[in-house]
C-alpha cells in the first residue's frame, strides 16, 4: 500500500508493527521498560489502639549461609533442610527491619538500621520525619541496629529520648567498639535503662532474650488486648533458626544461651499464639510460630492483622 505524506519515522513505526518487519531497537511502543526488582518499603497495621509500621531499611545478599547459620551442622543436613524449604544453600537474603509504633501519645522507633540515610529514607517512605520520633528503643548494640543514631556527629532524632537494656549498655561501655563509641556513647545522658519486664511506656514491655548479645532484649507490645512481640535478633532465619533452634549462629555471642533463649521465647510465642516481627526475616518480617517436631515452624502472616 502506498501512503502519501508519510514521514520516514512513521514509515519505520508502521514497519515495526508488521509481523516480519526487521527488528528496530529503541522503539518506544515495542514494550514497557524493565524496572528492576522491587519490594514494598513499609507495612502498617493496627494493633489495638496502636499503629505498627515495619520499615524496610535495607536488604542484601550474603554468601555461604552455612557458615553463618549452621556452624555445628553437618553440611548434608544443612542442604537437606534447605532444599526441603525451597531455599538455596549458596546464598541468603538479609533484611533490616526497624519498626515504628505510634501509641497514640508517643512515636517509638525500635532500632535504627545500618545508617542515618537508610533509616531517614525508610521513615519518609512510611510518612514520618525523623523529628517526629519521641523515643528510640535499642534492642541491642550491633552495628545494624545502632547505625542510624547519629548523622555524622549530630543525633539523627533531634527530639528523642532513648531506652535500652541496662545489661547491654554496661557490656558495650566496657568493650572497645567503634560503632558504640560513635553512635551510642554521645547519647549516654539521654538514655534510660530497662531490665526484664521493665516498661518503655504504656503497653511496651522489655523481654530479656540474651545470648545473641549479653543484654539483647525483645519488646512485647500490647494494646486493647492485642499483642505483638518484636523479637529483634532472637532468631534470624525463618527456617534454619526456627526449625532448628540449636543450630549455632556465627553472630550469637553466647551460642548456648542464644539457643536456650530461642527455645524459651519461641515456645512462649507458640503457646500464646502471639504474632511477631523478626528484624532480619523476609520483609514484612511478620508472622506466627507453631511447634513442629523438635523445633518450630514459621507461619507468615497473611491478612490477620489487616482487620484490626
Ligand atoms: Zn542484627
């Protein structure tokens, strides 16, 4: 067909639409662009009168998970358990999930991620500014939890008070640690301390969960009869550390204590059917746990907490 007044560009476009036309690269209508992998940046739900927002402050792939999560495990067992759970054994994905809780009277941030830029961006994605944070709670003092406290030499959260475990703070005060000296020590006069069972504020209670670090703590949230536990680094993999709580984890400072604490706290969550958020679990890091064999089974939350 001969078309009068057609430009060369239009002719090319027309040709590209024909089944046997030669391929032409860079044509806008040839298909949508690739956008790259993406995940949601936050997950918010109601817990009684609280609003709980899990923030994805970072994620990364790590190599050789056997050398992190299965120190005392026969490699064949590690492979068998992983394959049964549809997991590769050559690498694993880590997530970093601080949680912000609005109690109605206070905005409380639990842990601060790897750095100030990361936590600030994660808060912004969820609709919060760092100046709005009233209280920062630190579950323990590893770098991926305290990294966002300071922006260079200025506190990231200008209006915040800080709460952490007394045992944890004492330990790091006595141990040489770059991250502690940079991020926590400058805030010392704004920190108040809790022990097991101590209250951060109404409905937020510390739960001793030592082993990962000497004073590692989880926090139980409770509002209008609804409960949720922030377990922090009590168990860092949803299969390897839940199904096999005794598998030794490289980052647990006291491996026997960490295993005993996993059994105790996960047992309590299973018995009481309380949901939890795990700091390094696959985002949104929210689920339940049930007993299974000699260990536990992770049950990811679906819509249970969307109906509050
Ligand atoms: Zn951690």
